[in-house]
C-alpha cells in the first residue's frame, strides 16, 4: 500500500485545522505486521515506508504502482534504519544483520527484502542516477556528534550514517539517528530550515503514554503536531523543525534534495520565532 501526498506551500499552514496539518505532514500507521506500507511525497519525491516481517518469511519491498517502475530501486536509492529488534536486510538475497538503530544504505538497481520477527524497518528513499553500493552502519561503532547543553535540556548524540563528504556517498539521501539524553527533552534547538532539501523525522523509543511536541511552519508562523512512537513528520524546505518530548526518545532524520552538504542549512534565531 502506498499513499501519495502532494507538495504544499507555506501559506496553506497558517489557517489549516489541526486535522489538516496531520493529514498533510504527519505520517502514521507505517508499521503493520507482515506488510510494507509507504507514503510517496512530492516534497523532493521522497518515499517513506515501514516494513515489518512476520515469522521466518522474507518480506519483499514491492514495486508500488505510483513509482511506475519494474522494481522499487530501479531509479532510486534506499536508507534503512531498524527501529525494532534484530533482523536482516536482504540485498539481492545477501543478508545484512541490523540491530536496534543500526542502519543500511542500498544503492540503485538492487532488489531488497526483510526478515526477522520483532524487527521494524524504517525506509527512506530518494531518486538516484548512480549506484553507490551497499553499506551497513552500526550505532555502537559510529562516533556520535555530541550536541546541546543540560541547562537547555537539549543534550543529544547525533549518529551520522549517510551524510555526504566524510560519510557514505549517495545521490541525494542523507540519513542518521539522534538519541536524546536522559533528562533532556529538546531536539534540533535552536531550529533551522533547509531551503534546498526536504527533511523527515521519525520518532522512536517513546513509551505508549509519551509524545513529542513537534514544531513546524515558517519561523514567525509556527504550528505544532503531537507525535507518537513510530510516527514521522514531513518538513518541507520552508519549514522549521524541532521538538520536545515528554519522555525519553530518539529520532531518525533523513533528507533529500539539491545537494548532500550536511552543513547546508539556514539557522533560525529563537527571537525570530
């Protein structure tokens, strides 16, 4: 199953109802046992998906009809983060083991499937023109970038997997994980925008009763969404993105667009909000 969403303009946000904001920018229901569920957004033509294998059977990544392709990666590249228990990504039938918050990159042209009861694979895809191979990223073997301050409740560890110069190469995709420290709540604070890229956050590690208040919109016209575990938010190039959680959490960040320069962002001062 693949849902298709159109690109949006900033003027549509200020007067939108809460339900309209959620319909346009919140992605929920991605993870269902034995299924691959996907959303195609015309914001930089990214695809977000959840794959949840059941039993011992391999779950293949389908060629969804809106892609108009013989197979999913015919014209695309793929990033994978496992937000569940241990499992395998099968690339052209070769197995790659992924633990919790480990990641993988799969380049143009390959066939992909998933295996492992208890695993939950989050997928992000962008269009591609060159094959950049296959790579696996272990969170425990990746040196994090430490950010934030305790006085601002924003201490966090940023793990960069696919991120342009210095990381594994890609055509468009950038991908990683940020883990919020115990006792901190804020992510991406102060906020920023990416005028040349779309970014998507998937929140994970939240308990059933906890939520993240995700801030979006133009800096002087912000809105918010309440986000649960396993839900994602699409941030168009004109939107800020930041959030505060009511409990411990992590998030998967992914970008696609004009370039793969991780530092190509537009900071937003707090006094501009």
